[in-house]
C-alpha cells in the first residue's frame, strides 16, 4: 500500500493506493484562507494538521497498516522552515 498526499492551492488530498495503483481510500479537506488586503495567506499549521488527519483517516478507514511508501506534492514554491 502507498499513500499519496497533495497539498494543493485550496486543500489537502490524501489517497491510499493498492500495489496495483488502484485507489483504496480517499480524504479531501479544504484550507481556511486568510484574506489580507489584496493577497491571501494560509496557515502552515493547517497544512501539517491536515496531512496528519488525512493519513490517519485513510489508514483507519481501510484498516491497512502495511504502508510501503509515502509521496508528497506541494503547491508552487512553498517552503516552511
């Protein structure tokens, strides 16, 4: 089993895949946007919380614990020290 995590522009999507690449379980939740004048921010703590929440969800819903790999894709040039 493999977990794919997409930290996109508007939300976090987590999918648990079988060895053949077929999806087994999915989680998707949008971020809260913080509007400041002419630009929009997101709280990096929300990203981390939703990554953990998504992984816990797909593992507990599928009752599968033999995870062989995790891949993460993030939005643009995001970097949080």
